[in-house]
């Protein structure tokens, strides 16, 4: 049975492209829908908006399902090319993103083949899997994407034939990933698997060899807690969970399929509580361990608007909130290195007050240690004592309740704090912080003078 594959392209579209994607710990991903027929100006404007947020990667989505054919089995990468208007269009899009400092991740789904007559592609045969793997590697080299996100929802249903075992689907995925890791080690492999199966990112003989997979438990725990239905213990566990490594999971706070809610219609007015909960969810994504994923429109709450206020008649600036926090996540000012480190301790979790605090670090010390405090209640706490890993001055780097982000926000007067050697929360020092409702604070210490 013949495979329909793409034509090898020269490198003219990317000959001046010397982009190098950041490591897994440096990824901040923005999911972006691109229409194949979009004019270059509109495409570039979408990429410019993503780059302005400070994210380091875009995950490209076509506006509709990937095309299929009833004549031949289509390898996933060829379907992706067609979804974006062809290989040349996709290569141009990748180059445009790279020139803006954005890595490119594309979505791939190796779905079951459409049979030709009574013939079914037998991926249980090593020779067939070898051809699919070879063509996938060729395509990745030619198009130069920096990562792929596999739709793993049907990894055991890649075939529909009694003569082909379902385990062949898993075997194909594993062999693909093994080959990519060996020959194209810079390509990031992500999986969308709603089961949270640790084998997906496992490197042992039973593993599928992905670098990271979406963590559905995180979004559910954060959503339920923000709605007042979930426990703070669930939030604590969600912040601290992993699939074996800090960056083996993708964390996010909105997904219509999982949350059961559609984005707000364009220009739908926001109320205070909705604005606070949405922004707090984004803040928890950007400060928790894992690879943070933002969805297109989150930075403007999917087109929602703030009703005109006689006191502050200006629209919200949620994009600035995202930009400010992304910069801290990326250690833009060399004061928050710990937000991209492996160290984590969720040291405070109060069920009644609905406050949680955690310490993140890479190497420990000023400029590295970061303390994050989140209030998942509608209450304001003007003097709330929490632990700190060291004494001295802790600078307030970010407050999600800053009134400059939205005219509805209260602008709680959160400030720098001085921690004293008074043990609290099993930490050697502590201080009283002032935190507003449904808000998140980020503290760190200045680096020592050289």
C-alpha cells in the first residue's frame, strides 16, 4: 500500500533562519489559531501579538479538523501541511515566527488509516513503521518546526482491524519519538492525553518517550477551587504534581473541552468576580512548575470588556498583566530565576482562608528564591502571616490585584515585606503580607552586590 507523502523542499524559505528554541524549562507556550488563507499582514499581526506577550513558543492550530482522504493513508505531517495551506505556507509561517523569537509547535494526530478496499495499513509490520518514521523525520528537518503535540486520545485505536493488534499504535508512537530524540534532539515532544498516564512521558521500556504531556488534573483542581467547590488540598497537590520531572507536564487553566465552558462572546461585559478568577487562573499557570500554556484570547478574556466606569473609564489591560508575569517567569530582571527552576515546596495551605503559598528555586539564594502567595477567596487579608525561606527584605515583584490592570480591581495596597527569624509554616522566617481577593503575589529578594 502506498503512502502519500510530501515533496522534499529546498531551504530557500528558511535559509536565513538560525533560530534556536529555548530548553523545555524556558518554554512559555501560546496556542494560536492560523487560517490557511490569511493574508501575510493578518498572520504577522497575530504573531506580533504573541511575541508582545513575551511568550517563547506558539502552538499552531488550524481553524478546522485536519483533512483526511478516502484513497490513501495520510501520514500526520502531510495532513498538517494541508491544514495550513501547503508545505510552503507552513515553512513561511515557521520562518516568520522564528524571526520574532518564537518557537513553533504543531499539532499532529496519527489517526487510524482509511482502508483502500479491504486493505488496511499494517503498522504492526516493522517495515511499515520504519517508512512512517523516516518520512516524519524528513518532514521535521524540512519544515523546521521546534516541537510537535501529539493527540494521544486514540493512541490505542490507530488501526481498526482484527488482524492488527492495538498495541501497534503505541509501538509506532514510541518508535517515532525515539527516532526524533536521537536524530532531532531539539524537537520537543508533547502529548495531549486526558488520562494523565505516567507512561506517556516515561523513558523506560514501557514509556512513550514524550518530553511532556498536558496535565488535566491541574486545570480541574484550579477550576474547582476558583469556583469554591474544590479543596485547597487539591490545589496544593495540583501545584506540586509531576510525571517524573518538573517540566514533564503542560499546565493550563482553560480548555473548553475539559471545563465545559465556551469562551465569552466578543464584547461581553465582565463582572468583578469573573475578571478576578480568570486572571488568577492565568497567574497560577505562570507561577506553577511545568510548561505553562496560554490560550489565544485569554489575555483579553476572549474579547470580554469591562463596563464603563465613571471613576476609571478605561478598558482592562490584562495583556499587560500577562506580559509582566511572563517576564518574571523568564527571569527578565534576574530576580526570579526560581520560577523556571526545579525546586518546589508548597509550604502553606489553609483550607478555611483559602490561601496557598509556595517556594520555587533553582539554585537557592537572593535573585533565585521566589515565594508565591495566592488567595482563592473573595476576602481581603490586610495582615496575613506566612513563612519565608530566609529573613530580610522581600520585594513585591507582582500583584494581580494592581488597579492598573483593570478598573474593576481594588488595587489592594500590597507592598514589600521584611521577614524576621520567626518560624512559621516550617520556614525559618516569616512576615505579614497584604493580599486582595482572588489575587496572587510574587516576592523575591534582590541579588547581593558583587
